C-alpha cells in the first residue's frame, strides 16, 4: 500500500495510542546509547503500524471485494492487532453477562445445599418420605436448569464461560443417594442432561411443577405451616410459568444472540427467587423442623402414656376378675363377670391400638392424613382413648354390681353406687365436651369456641321459651318507673323549696363527705346529678354566686360595673339600671364537701389524659436528605489509566480505529453559552427542527415555546395550553413547518412560523407517543395498544392494533414500509402475568403494508424510546437507537431484510464508566449521526462514538453551574448547526441550557461512508453484533 504516511501530530493520531493531549508519543531524552536507539526504533515501528491502520480504516467499501471473501491484505502484526481489538469490543458486556451467570450458579448451589440439609433434617419425622423424594427431584431439576443456562452463557459469552460436558444426572452435592431413595423418585431418571436450548420453556414448566409438588408434600405435615416458604415458592412458580409461556413464542430462535442475552438476563430475576427460597428453607430447618418434631413427639408420648395406662388398667381388671370368675350362681354375679371381662378386653385393645398408632406415626413412609381411608384413620387415632373410656366405665359398673352381688352392707352399696355414678357421669360429660370441641373445630376451623356456640344455643332457648322476656322486660320496666317517680319527687321538692324558701340550716351538717350539699338551702348539691343541675337552673330564681380570684377594678367611679356577661347594649335598648348585687357575707364560705367522681367522669378524665400524652409525643423525624453540596462525583475518563500511568488502548476501544483524536478536543470544548429561563416548571421534552432553525421545548407549566436558533437563541412563539393538562412531547414535521404537542388525551398541530393553532385532535384514551411519517402529511399516534395513522385534520388513515402490548414509542423508516416500536407485554399467550419479576418488554419490527409483525426481540429492562438514524446504506439496513429507563444504557440495533424477512441485530451497547441513572431518551448527533448523546439525572452528559461505542467525552454535573449538580430531564442535538456543535439540555427547574463548541472541518471528520459496521473480518465466536 503506497499511500503517504499521515502526520505524526498527536491531534491526528488515533486516540487509543495517545496518553493525553499535547504530549508527544515519546517523551524520552534523545541519547545515543543502545537502549535509547532500540526504544526509538520500536516507537517508529509502532507509528508505522498505526499509520497503516488509519489507511485501512479510511478506505471505502468499494475498495474491497466483499464477494470474494478474503480478509483485508495486511501484515501479520496488523491482522493480529485487529483480531485482538475485535475480541475486546464487548469485553465489558461479556464480563457483566458472565457475572450474572456466576451469581446465579452460586445461588443455585446454595439452594441445593439447603435442600440437602432439608432432606436430612426431615428424615426422622413421620410421613417425610414425600418431602425427601420431592426435594431430591427439585435438586435434579435445578441441576438441569443450571446446565442449560451454562450452555447458553458459554455461547453468548465464550471468553468468560466454558462449556461442560453433559454427564449422567447426579445430585449437585458429592453425597450419593441410596438405592432405596432412587426408587422413591416420582419421575423416571433420565440418562443424561439435555443441552438443547429449545428445552428452556419445557424445563421451566417442569421446575414449576416440581416446586408445587414439593409444597404439596410440605402441606401434608399439618404440625407447621411456613407462610414465608409458601409465598416464595408460589411466587417463583408463577414467574416460571410466565417465562415459559413467553419463551414459547420464540421457538426456533434460541440460537440468536438477542434471545441468548435475554435468557441470560433472566438469571437476575431468578436469583431473587432463589435467594428467597434459600432463606425460607434455612428458617424452616431451624424453626419448622423443630416445631414439627416437638409436636410429633408430644403426640407419640401421649400414645405411649395411653398404652401404659391401658396396660396397667388391664392388669387391675384381671386381678379383680380372679375373685369372681368362679362365682356364677346368680344373674348378678354373671353380670359382674361379663362387665369385668368386657373391661379387660377393651383395655387390652386400647393398649395394642396405642402401640400401633405410636409406631405408625413415627414411620417416615406413612401416608399423610389426606391419603389414609377414614376408617383406618379413626381406628388409629380415636379408638385407643375410646376403648380405654369404655373399659373404665365397664369396670366401674361391674364394681357396683359386685357390691350388691357379694351381699355387702347397705352403706357400702350406697356409697359405691353414688360415687361410681358421679365419676362415670363426670367422665362421660368430659368425653362429650371433648367430642363437641372436636366437632366445633372441624366445622369452624378455629374461628369460634364451643362456649360461644353454647351461649347462642342458650340465648335461642331462652328466646323461644319466653324466659328471656321474663328476665329482661319486667326488671327494666320497674327501673323506668322508679326513675320516673324519683324525678317527679325531685322536681316537687325543688318547687316547694323555691316557693316557701327554706332557711339554710344544714351548714353544720355532719355529712360523711360522700355527697355535696348546697350552702344556702341545705339540699343535696346538683353537682352530684347532672339532671338535677339542669332542673335547678330553671327553677331557682336566685342568682348563682360567683367567686372571682381577683376583684373587678373600678374603671368608673360613679357607675356600677355589672357582673353580667353581656356588657354592651344596642342603641335601641332602654337604660335599665342593673339590680343591686346581693349582700356578701364578710366571712368566707366553708369549703364544699368533696364529691366522689362518677364512672363517666373518670372515663372522661382518662380520655383527656391519653389525648394530652399523645399530643406531647414527638412526631417521627423525616429522613434527612443528603445534600448535593460537596458531593464527590467520580469523573469518567475517556481512557482508563493503568497502574504505570499510561492509557491502555485495549481496555475501552472498539475494533475499528478511526480518526477520533481530532474530535475529542472539540467535544471537550463544549461549554454552556446561553441559558433560557422562560419556563416555570420541569421541562419535559425538547427537540430541534430538522433544518436546525428552531428549538421547541415543553414544560409542566403548560406552555410550549418555539425558539429561533441564530447566533444566540431568542424566543419566537409561546404556545399556551390552558386547561389541557401537562405537556409531554413536542415533535417537528420533516420540513420544519408544523409542530405537534402532546398532552394526556390531546394532540395539537401548530404552525411554527406564526404560532397559530391549526388543529386539536382528541382521543378517548391516553396518548403515549406521537411521531411524524417521513412524508410529512400525516403522523402516527400511539393510543394504548393501537397505533393510528392520522392526517393533520385528525382523520384516521389507518389503524394498527396490537394484542397484549402497551406501546411506549414508535419510529417509522424513511421508506414508510416498516415501523419499529417498543412495548411492554401485558400478558403471555396463555394469559399469564408475572407474580414478582418484571414484565417482558419487546422491540418489534412491523410491516405497514402487510400489517404483521416481521420480527420481535424480548428485553428485560424498561425500554421507553426508539430513534431511527438518517445514516443508512442500502446493503446494511436501518439503524435504531433504543433508550431505556433507570440505569440501563442505550443500545444500537440494525434492522435489515434478509430473504424478504426483517431481522434485528444488536450492534453496540453504550456503556458509561460508572453506573448512571439516565434521564430522557438518547439522541444521535454530529455529522451523519456519528455521536450518541444521553443525559443522566445527576447532571451527567455522555457522548459516545456511534460505531465503536467509545466514550468520547463525559460532562459531569459539577461542571454545569457553579459546581452545583442539577437534575437533568433530557437533551437534544442540533444536526444542522453550521460550523459548530450544538445541543440543548433541560433541567427540572425549567432551565434550558445551550452548549456549543467549534466543529472540525469536513476533512477532519471521520469517514462514515459505507456500512456502519467495520468491514474487517470478525471471528465467528463474538457474542455481540451477530444477526438475529
């Protein structure tokens, strides 16, 4: 290749071979020793290789014969260098994907260990064989799932995850199962693990079935119910069925890189379920197994004690029987023998049944109660106690008969009869009570007690027999009559007192203090009765004596001051002198006797005291918000610095080295040159017109503003939206003549030059997005799950409904043949929804002509926006920039048509150097859409090279305004700014900031002619950038 060598100016050299600006390639002193000469020769060879790489990259597509197939002619060193750079293009993505799988692998191992411990812990329990078998099957299923995920990860990330050969199915632990437990497995064991990735949906469903089976066997042990483990297993089972149903729609596509990446991302969601199940199993082993063992031991001890008592009683019965078995002359003696023999038979049966039930309950292989016949269950659980009761009653009856048959005295016979009857009746009553309690529990499941039901029965009996009326109505009537008579007598006494005027002769009464007495009349004080107090206020003509702590001041010397609460009179009132005050006794009144507080007064005081204490309690302190001042932010560098202080070119650069060294200083020169502060609320969206002459912004202050773009921006028109709700989006027509503004249910069409409202279009449901058709005479409106193609008058030209999808954004290709939309899946084909995990999102390519979905790719992150690049080559297809919410970085996808079928291909993921919470959609900028720009909520603005994914520059929040980070809401790039780079950023306080920097000449711009993907041959094992 005989092209001249480029200049050695560091500004024109590739960025990945320079350490920093203004520093030459070699900073070593010139000397003539052998080491210096060797170093200079090595540097010279390096520069030659760099120049050769630049020349190769600068060639156009037609310089290579792609149909022949040979690689680019180059030296072995250059080819090896290109392969190394190609191998490093997705190093970080492979590392993150490998970390997800490794974390999932670790979590599965932990769950397997807990399942093994669980099986060992429940082995001594009764009816534990089902738990042992289901836990073993669950461990085997997890091993199969883990093997499939490893196969998927080894193909998606070959540099980080290695394949493992499919071995015979064995437990993950090194401990081997015994042969007798292998026979207990519910499913036949397969010979080898399957490595077919198409088996993911089936394996997910089988794992869900194994989880439900495990939970079913766990519920067969009624002594303990773990709601935490129950909720964890059911939640995991619901998500597994949802994933299996969704993945069945991509049958035959599990070998595509996008599907592999999505399947690997599912490990993040499964990891949360695995962690919850692991913790629940650990807690169950510690608490649940101990509780079950205690309950079963208690039952077994009761059966053992019952057997002991029955055995002892049978011995007593046999001992007494030997005194009477030979006496059978009379009928009474025969009755005694019959009763005692019956008692002996039932006591022996009770002892034997107790031992049988004891060993049955302790057996690990016994069936659960739900699988045992009713007769067998009653015989094992109820007959030991029933037989013992029957034996005792038969023995007691035989003992009474024996006293009469043996001609005992009258006293002995009477005492034996009375005491035996009492004990037998008490025993029978307790047995009936116990049986009724059992019946009530079986009917109400513990919601009510037997006493409550008996109280209802007693009340119903009293109501039906009329006894309740006799117990309530007459006493209540007598009480009302007595109260009425007492009130009448009190009123009569007060009336006679006020009329006759009794002297106060009870001042020196020798009362005990339990009642208060009036000082003037000697009657009981009305304070003791509120009703009497009201009666006195109407019947007593004498004024109430008021005692003030301080005497009233004499404001007017010649006038009397009335003590009446009414001090002012209207002009229409006559002048009436107030009555003279009553003569006051110079001697102080004796204190009133103390009054005992009533229950109502005590309750009122208690309520006031509690209310006062509640008001005095300090309120909950609000959490302090971390201030933004002095917050140290980690600055993202273009090149990571190695330990020796030099930049490692292999760490962050993509395989195609381009002339980006001249762009980086220009991007670093970006500075805010103007602030637009007309908005009073959060700026929701902003966009430059396609011709670059206008900037449109919309805010939550219900205004959209059109700015004229010149040397500086000036306000052109203010578009008011009174009463229309918050503005969410602005969209320019392809010719820049019209502007769309979107609210909740309305779309307004404005004329940009005059600011005149051309049309208002209303919809029935929420509008999620609007986008112009490339022809400019219509636009697409996203309303729920339907995309309407409307003209400027609001008439629908075509409707495109989508089932089970919530569409967030849509973009139309320039030829108007396809739409690219991003949406969230409402439910699967089987109408299943996730129980805990995220809902599946999809990137869809839709054919507008045939009205069908050509291609779709599942993603797990919250996808929200799509933009189609104008830089397009006929052989490459269209480029779509996909934006996500939260911390998911933007991605570049290619939409190509292969054999009349659309395909989606992931080209680049634009990773920041640190975790960033992105704000708003990302945009394409620069000449031929060479940049990708995106804003972070904390004030970060990141600019990547579109082709290589190289982070060219990062504007940190501390550099925006006076070292004070501002929360950004979005950015917009001006593609038609002449001689300069220009973009706008918006903040949540309503400020729009304009950033500018001089743009390099066209000769210094990196060449974008040809395919946007590097034309150098790539290895086939790269996990990213392959066609789906």
